[in-house]
């Protein structure tokens, strides 16, 4: 549900689709999410008094969409309309996560009721706020929606989880747009050391939105570990510093109805293959490349296209078998393959556990009658098939799967889940090891006049990673920038997930044998990536060691910038003589997993202080 009651009336023409579109409608249950306009810096309401970007909505919160979230009847969707949003700078769409599911019809009914009472609550809240002097009463409608969301979550949390997060969107612009989807533990629920977000507390992916319609489905297995730990947020943010226009059709956690059973037949969700004399002719021998059976390859492609998952249970040498599968170009079709010398019933149970689906939806293809009997006895419910019947399976009602686009993407979703689980296992407790896989790039450039607006935003809005705690008006900032004795730096960041845009601003001057960082503001959206340490290493290395042997940071604790103090503490800064925090000369600033330099030339931070 979007906050239509805060939209601007008659704010320009609404987008119109150029082509027809068939939205997803076979949703049995869904979550109740309240999508609102938010700022990526999360400084409200303190920033309302200092930020030039503050544009009050009717409820006094900040307008981050050009005209609010507007209902667009030109689009057909599960709800019967689209929601048009034009992002302003630093804007994102965000909702407090809720995976408690209720029947889709009930959720739509609740949304209609809340939208009808919104104008009444807005008038009442404004009146109560005026009498009491408390702004929070102007948010009564939003608070009611949050209470309803929590009630649904509590009542439905014992049910089966969602199938996926479903996003359907229309891009009315002529150019493609990148949108960051982030699902992360809520800021007040994150459990991490020294203010750094742990690997298991967020999921982030970049969604490429071409002009026109696009549909994106994130399998719940990718995010269930985050959602089930406690409170979490879901956000959709344009790449970089923002901008762009979109029409949202669906943005919900959903569960799809169970696949219908054709003619009463149980639907097969996973087919497990033997290799020798089944997938290929003959016995696998080292140094001899087998030839895949044409009828087997046709069936694999058919099943994969229908969303039926594929795996392997074979008694073979794993490395030799996988090399053969890769050479045949079919290795990627199979998930959680079990190539070992264990009983095949044991292998199938392991596959079912890894895929989190019941063994009664499995089929097993093997040429050996003994192996089929062993599986039938060891895993009752598995359909055991002789490969002589391969050509008949594409017409078998049990193997039809689905023809939807979601089915075609099912294997890819499982592969993404496997990759994420592998990363978590490899880097469990090793957050730096995980960061090494992210391809983090930090660009440190000297300030130029074109950076003024963004620098002003950072010095006005940043709270958590505002090391000095100071806020500047635009006039005060102009005076500081005119001082020739101060070095001014602008920081930009990107990683394999996309660009974060301009994320930092620093004012540095030469002290007595040290660099003094008078002001340093860093966006909280890159918190925990060690960018502060990389920046300190970069500026120290770029100065003559005779003039700057160490760094002093003007850290002044405020009610909100404790995370900045923890960053300095984790790096090794101490409260020595003089103001702020100083880095002892023997402390290394090495963080060789970040590529850092100017926008025209990026290099690796050297693995030492000097």
C-alpha cells in the first residue's frame, strides 16, 4: 500500500503504457507492506531544520517524490491500478518488512479501508497536533497502517513463508534504469560489531529496468534468513544519487497457489538423474568424453523451461563426472548434485533437504533396477523411472510444470540462493573476507564547484557518520570552501552491486606533522565498508611523510554520531593529547580489498601505512 493521501493533486500528466501487459494475478496470499517516500540518509526529523532539500508534505514529513505516490489508472495490475513515482534526489521507496501472509482479497480490502479513512485521520491528526504541539499526531494514518501490519504478521507468522518477493514495474523513460533492491535488518535490530553490518543481515541486488514493463522475482530462500531474524526493511533505490520515474504494479511478498494436479496426478517438482547408461551411453572413464543421449537433452531442456528442477544422484568420481558435465554444456542445469558412493536414497534425501521441497514431488531416473528398488524402498513417494521411457515423459501430466516466466526463472533463483549460501559458509565470521568479493571502489577527488549541492546535502543531513557533529548552512559552507588553507575532498563509491554515488565530503588541513580532518561526513548507506579507513590511508599516503606522519580527526560526540566514534576506535584512533582522536604512527591503515584513487585513475591501497 502506498500513501496516496500525501500525493499532490493535479501534478502533471500520468504515464501511459505503449503496449499491453498481462500482470501476475495468480496470487493466493500476500503480505501487507506500507510503501513510503524516504531519504537514503535516514536523518529525520532532525534534518528538517537544516537541510535545503526538506520539502514538507501535508503531514510535515519530507517530500522525496516530486508529487508523492500517485494512483495511475492507465495501468492494469493485481490491484487494478499502477502507482507512479518520480524520485527526487536521495529518494527511495521503503517499507518495514512483513512476511505474515493473508488471503490476497483480504489484503486488498484492508488497503481500501485504510485509504478511505486516511483523509479523516489526517484532519483529526492535524487538529490534535495543533492542540498538543506534538507533530507525531499528524502521522496517525501511517501509525494505524503500521499497527495493522504488525497484527497481520503476529497472526500469520506460524504459516508457511512466502514464495517470493514480486516486483512488477513500468519504466516510462526512453533509457534503462538501475534500481537497487535491499532487504536488510532494521537499523534498530542489526546485531554487529562496532557498527558494521554483518554478512547475514542484508541482501542486495541490482535490478535492470529496461524501458517499458519488467518483472522481477526474488525467491524467498534468498532472504528468509534475514526476514526470520526479526524486524527488517525493504527498499528500492535508484542507482547513484537518485532520479527517474517509475510506475509500480506489484511490490509484495507473495505466495502462489499450489500447482494444479493434472487429471489427479501428483506434480513432479524435481527430477534426479543417474549418469552412466542413463544421461549418457556407457560408463564414465577418465580421459574419455561421453556423449549425452539426445532424448535426455531434449527432456532436460523441456523440464528446465517448465520450472521443474533437476539434480543428479550418481555413484561416480565427483571431479571426473563434473568435468564431463561441463564439457557437455549441461552442468548448470543441475542443483545440489550428489556424486559419491552413498546409497542413492541417501543422496535424494540430501537433495530434497537442500532444495526444501518434499520427496513426494521427486522423480528418479536410473537404468539399474537395483538402484530404483533401493530408492523406492528408502524414500517412499519418489517416482522411479526406467530411462527407456524418457521419450514419454514430456507428455506425462506429472511433468508439465508451468509455462509462466516465473517457472523459467526458477533454476536461476535457486542458483542465486546456492551462491549466497556458499558465500555465507565461506565467510562465516569473516566479514572482511566477504568484502573482498564485493569489488569495492572508492574514488577520492578534489572538490569542484559542480560538487557544491551534494556537499551541502552531506553537511546538512549526515548524522551517524558526521565525525565533527557540525552542520553548515549553505552560506557557511561557501565561506569554508573559499579558505585556500583547507583541502576539500569528495568521495564516491561503487561495488559489484552498482554505484552509491557521492557518499562523502571531507575538509582537511595541514597540522604540525599531522593531517587534521576538521570535518568528515559519510553516508550511512555505505556504513561498515571500511571506506573511512581507505580514505585516511589515501590522504596520508598522498602527503609528504615529513609533513604528515599521522592523522588527527576532529571527533566531537553528539547524540547521534556514536557510530563515527566506533569507526575511529576500530581503526585504532585514540584520545591522545589535543582535541579529537589521533592515529598512533605505528598503526597500519591497510585495507587492500578496496580499490581507491581519483575518478581517472584507481589503484589499490598499499598493504602498509606508508
